[in-house]
C-alpha cells in the first residue's frame, strides 16, 4: 500500500510538471519544423551608423513571406545581450536583430550615449531599407524595440521620436536622465566606473558629463505622452531601477494609454534565475499585439 501511494504521488508530480511544461509557449519548448526553402538562419549583416560598422547578428525566422522583427537593445556596457531571447523569438516567427553600439564589443567608433541614440536610428533604418526588407523577409510595419537596462531607455527614446515603431518593451530600464539628476546619484556612480573600461573612446567622467548635460531630455517618464498610443511592456525586477519603471507605467496610464503592460518579477537585474519567465513574459506580450493599422 505504501509503495502504491509512492507511485501515485510520483505520477501526480509527473502529470503536474507535464501540465506546467505544456503551458509554456511552444517557441520555448519546441523547435519548428525545418523549412528547406526558407530555413531559420543567422546572418551577420553590415549595419553602418555614421560611417562606422556595427558588429551585428540577425536571427531570421523560418518560412516564406515577411516576418515581424524585433530590435534587441542591450544595456551598459552590454554584458547581458539576451541572445536566448533572440532564439526564442526566431522560433516564434520573429526576426531578431542585435547590434553592438559604436565603441563596444567589436563595433567601430567611439561610445557615447548620443552615439548610441544615433546607432539605434541606424538600426531601425536598416530594418526599413527596401533591399533589406526583401533580402531578410522583414515586415517594416511591425518593428518592435525590446531593450534591457540602458537599452530600455534607448528603446523608449527611439520610439518616442519615431512614430513608425510598432511597440516597445522596457526590461529593468535604466532612466539615465532621472538617475544622474537625482539625489541618489552618488551611490550609483559605480555604473559608469565599471562600464567605461569596456567601451572605446570614453571615460566615466565624460559619460557622466554627457548624461548630466542631457538630463532633462533623457528622462523616459517624459516620453509617456509620445508613447501612449502604442503597446508598451514594462518589466520590473528587484533592482535600483524599479521606482523609475513604476513611474513610467503610471505616467503612461495617466497619459491615457490603454496598452501598457506592467509586470514585476522577484529576481535580479539580469533575470539570472528567471530567464524562462522573461521569455514567457515577452512572448505572451508579443502574441497580444494587435495587427498593424492598414494591413
């Protein structure tokens, strides 16, 4: 009888685990069927920003026809690139472009926040270029920006100044302007001192001066009115950026947005022990996006 109970418990545990696995999006658990004519692939295109070549990789979704595309934007200095997300997005039918900013991780030129803003504009232009649209099977009407930490700020900034961006996801987004002008900045200078040795052509002092000079323009909460008509995902975690993340979500709601999704996860800044949870959150949000206007 005791062994029977053990077997029953094991069976129930197995069924429970299996049910949990079945609830995960298929792109996380299952490889798509190979497409011999239009296979999934990884390309390394030349993405040029102000005459500098950016070190880029482009994960192309399988299948004929145009695909929606995600621009993945990393943080400062770019240690976490979220390339596990790139493969999940690819399996889910999305193209995923990742490019290192000027002066970082093999890309030419010098790093600065201003240069990074320009680089992202160049990445978006790459995704819209008619030759690339044809070559890489891109749907230029469905370009989504997903940024982590500094990349979250950059995603919001780019979309706020480009109404053609379809949607924005901000993962533990660092609010550069609010941080450098806020009372807690002295305790956060480590971000600059730790990152700048990994970046070309800059110093902690130079980056701090640049951020302070643009503090008013680089507070992403001020972009809420420009983003209120588009879907925005705000993913928060247990880090120093949470108050700014919450302020952004609240500002969007106050601006009249009905398409803001806010979610908190009890994990660290890089979602180290919640990578699958991060993938699920991003995929569920992407799957909820409406069809683009005019299509």
